[in-house]
C-alpha cells in the first residue's frame, strides 16, 4: 500500500503519487511548523541569556533528534527503545554555550557503534548546559553542568571533554578524545578513545576505533575495539561494515566478553527522515561463544536545523 503507484481518487491533486509520498508531503508541513516553533523558542532563550533583545527570528542551529529502535535477538522477543536529544544552540553567545536534554549519554564515538551490554546506554532523562571552546584549530574543549531527572530525585552531575585531531602521514588521520563524568551516585568515570581513519575516495572510508571506559566506584574496566569500512552508495544511502570485540574485568581478568559482526544500512527518505536496517551476528562468552543472530531497525527524525 505504501508504495502503490496510483490511488484512484479524483479529489486528489496528484493521482500518480504513492501513499507514502503523500503522507510525507503532509507530514513535512507539520514538521516545518514544529521546527519553526522550536527555533522561535530557542531564539527567545538566546535573547534572554545574552541580554540582547531582538525580534528577528534568525537561522538558529537548534534541533531535536528522535530515534525509535526495534531489535529482535535470536530466541528473544522484540525489544523497543526510544532515544532523543534536544539541543539548543545560542549564536548570540558566540555558539560557545548549548542547552541539551537527552536520554542517552554522549560518547566519544561519533559513529554510534552497536554495543552489547554497554554500561553507558541506560541514562534516564538528563538536562544540562555546556560550554564549548576551540582552543586551537586542532584542539576542542567542552565542559558542562546538569541534572539527571528521576521521579523521586535529582542527581546533579559535571562533565568535561577534550579532543585532538592529528594528520598523520599517507593521509591517515588520528582522533584522540578524553571524556570525564562525575556525579554523586556513580562517582567518577572516564572514557578514553583512539581512532585512526583514512578516506580513500568519495565512496570508501576505513577506520579503527578503540575505547577504554573506567568507573572508580565499581572499579569497572571496559575495552572496546572495532574495525569499520564505510561505503557511500549515494547522497541518501550509506553502508557500514563493522567487526568488534569487547572485554572487561568485572567477570574475568580482561578476557574477551563478546565478538560482533554487523552491516548497517542507512537510507534518508528525506533530509530529516531516515531508517536503518542492521543485521548482525554476535558471539558471547556467557553463551560459550555460540553464534546468535539479531536484527535492529531504527526510524529517526529531525526537527529544526538539519
């Protein structure tokens, strides 16, 4: 039905449009209205905090990102997770400050690799304000204060991060990042990452991403290593091939806890609307490394500047 080539209805202006195309056209006007209200709201906050009143609604780079994920693992029922992030950028403050509300903790990894039993995934609802500064052309720094919102309590936290990019020989690029997080309940934790990548052409990019996570309170060491090949099929379609391994010392002396191999396909239906299809195999120590098959499907949407 979604991709039917023709719907015979004389009252419709374009009988050759599919039901999906007509739904997207109607939805785009609604999304445009919500995006306009979001930018208006962000502009008013920017005017107030900067103490520079201005009735002009300018092109504010504010957005909301909502993603609904469905995952089916072998022998298990379908699980569903909703992730969102609201980011208010403040241009009048020289874009050094941003206000955010989110339910998934930020990672050093911009590719958002799939993780098995990732201790940083379940974050609840958070709200905070961050200060961002580019110290030099190759060195970025950010810090922030916020609060974790729960039904019966608030947990204040502080965070900071610094990253550096190094152009290595033969067109290889090295990204170094350090992120720290501190709150009363979970104590102090840090995430250190090292990624080396190379863009071969407009189609292929290869990278090796490696991460170390440590929590002082529970004395938990986690290592994550991955190899990736990213392929650009078109301006709307992308493929990623990923091999990864994870280890920790919570259950063993840094023995490998799991291996994973998956392919991620992303298609942008519109600039602001996409879906992912991610089939994968995993081998976990708790299952004697017997292979398990799973598939994850994501639907994502942006409101505001995208």
